[in-house]
């Protein structure tokens, strides 16, 4: 295991943060992005400002006039001024008519109803006027489709890929030699462009370290308020981690915590977890172990495909009971490795602390489960990093992907108790904030 090295982006200094290729105004910037903390003066938060582009897909970036079209039995083929062709089904064109009767522009919402849609619809007439397609339907309704608008909704693979990246950035997997991206609390709190760089790094790598935060509880709540809102749990909006005599969670003890994701007993587990170090244990221990669950799962899939298939299909119970804000009894059932409908990794559920002893498995499957989960756990640790947070550090983790643990410590050997503050925010809010800032600054990420 290697101790984590840190990549720095600090206030009033230019540093390098490794990010994927980025396009600014159509120009590709090298993989190493230079980031400068700009003005630290407070201004109206970007999420309160009107976006410059409502669609969020950079429609104003080009002028894709149509120069030619060809009417087919079920679709119209168009050719843009640069010679690029594209095809649009009539049924799609009718449902997506942008006239005021079919689309509410202020609400950015379709008013046309499915019950009104004829699946076999064909046009009465199609014309090309001023680079745009005008379609008259047999019921007399006329739709005007601008070239730019059509181009950004093309069914061509490259355009669809661009929309996918706007929805969710691609992941950069990492292992034991990974260096955690780092930013200044002051720079990020007051500069929206630094916030955007930070959000991109978090979405790509699943972990970012914020340095220089004030040493008081609720600091992360204030930071999260810049991004969206805190996700509440049965612990409340947030909670403090201090060693307790009769804890309701192992986090309140000094024992070792194995690599885990937070709150897998929630169907809607927190998207990201925030750990703010206010006072660290001064002696040996208290370090955090971190591991990329997606990377470890990819190794498992390659080297032990049967174990991967088992952990991605067999569901396991996770539970937690106790009293916090109220008496709770949480119970869910999840695969260890959750895949989406395309077979891509979507969520990791690992927690020895809260994995239930009741298992909905046959006896033979129990043996396979332990072989598979132990193998996965070994791979996680073989590819983990270790970092000991210092007072003022905030560690932000993708709770769907990056597992964290803690080395044991003896609180009796330290002056003052170890004091951390913890809160959560979901990915829906963070990705929304990233898109708003992308639209505001006119930036595309591949």
C-alpha cells in the first residue's frame, strides 16, 4: 500500500490538476489543465444567475444550416452545410414540434401528449426555407425545425456520445499509485470556475481533498449549500464523529473500519460522503484507507469472472437499527456490484458492519459468496491508498464507487478526542451544478 500523494490547486498560484481532455469554445485543451484561483470576492452564486443557454447542449456554438433534404417513407434525411448527413423519423419530428402549442418554452417541457401521436404519421409537405425544415402534416399542423436544433439532436453516434458525457462524465479508474486531486477551500468556495474544475475531478476520479477549511462544525454544510442541498439521513442533516462509550455506529469507536460504502441499507444511498477533519488523533492510527471499487471490480471481472458474475447478480441484505433522530429499522437488498442495463458498473455495496447475517442464498451459494467477497476485498486493499487527514481537510468521496476505511487508534493516547464532521449530498445535485456551470462558461468535456 502506498501513502497517497496529492495534486495541488491552491489559491493565488497556478497548479496542474490532471483532468481528461477538455474543449473550451471548440478548442481542445491538453490533458493537464491549468487552474488559477481568480477573484475571492463574494458574488451572486452562479446557480442564482440566469444561464446563458437553456438547453445545456451548447446549441449556439455552431450554425448548422441544412442545405439539402430527402423525403423517405418513414423519415427525412437532411444534409448540413458541412456535408454531414442525418436522418429524423417523422414520428419523432411530430412529437418534438417546437411550436407554442406543442412545446412550452418557458417551462422547457413538451405539451404535446402521447395520446395525440400517430405512430404511422407521414408529412403532407416538406420544404427547406432559410436553412430550416418546414413540415406540414396531413391534419394541417406545421412544424419548423431549425438546423442547429436538429443537428444537436442527431441520432449519429458522435452526437449521442456528446449528450452522454453531458449527462455523466466518464470515469478514470485508479489504483495504489493514485494521487488525490486537491483544491483550496477558499478558492473553491468563492470561485465558480474552480468549483467546476473540482466537480469534474470528483466525477472523474471519485475523490477530492479540500484543504484549509475552517475548524468548525457545519463548514461542509455551507460548502454544500453552494452546490445544492444536504441529503438528510436518520442521523439528521449531518453528524459529528467522536469516540463514544456506547456508540450506535462503529464510526464512533477507535476500532479499525474495513473498506466500505456508507449507508448501503438505504435504497437511495448518499451519492457522496464528506468527512471534515476538525481534530485528528495525534498518535498512531486514524488514517483513512481508500480504494476505487470500480477498478477492483474490473480486476475481479478479468481474473475471477465467476466471482464477478456472482457478486453482480446475487442480492445481499444490508441492515441498520437504532435510535438517532428517531427510532429506525433500515433494510435493503442489493448486489455487491450493481450494473446498469448496458453492463456498466453503477454502484458498489460493501459494508461488513451492516451486511446482514440473514442471507437469501442456498447453502452452496453461501460458500461461493464468501469466496467471492473475500477475493474482492483482497483486491480492494491491494489497490488502496492511505491518507491521514489533517485539521482543516475535507475528504469528499463518490459513495457509489470509492470505498473508505479507517486504521485503528487508541483515543487514550491522544490529547483531546478525534473529531470529524460528516454530511452527504447526492449526485443529482452535483451533476446539475456541473452542467449549469458548463453552460455558463460554455465548456464541453469529452
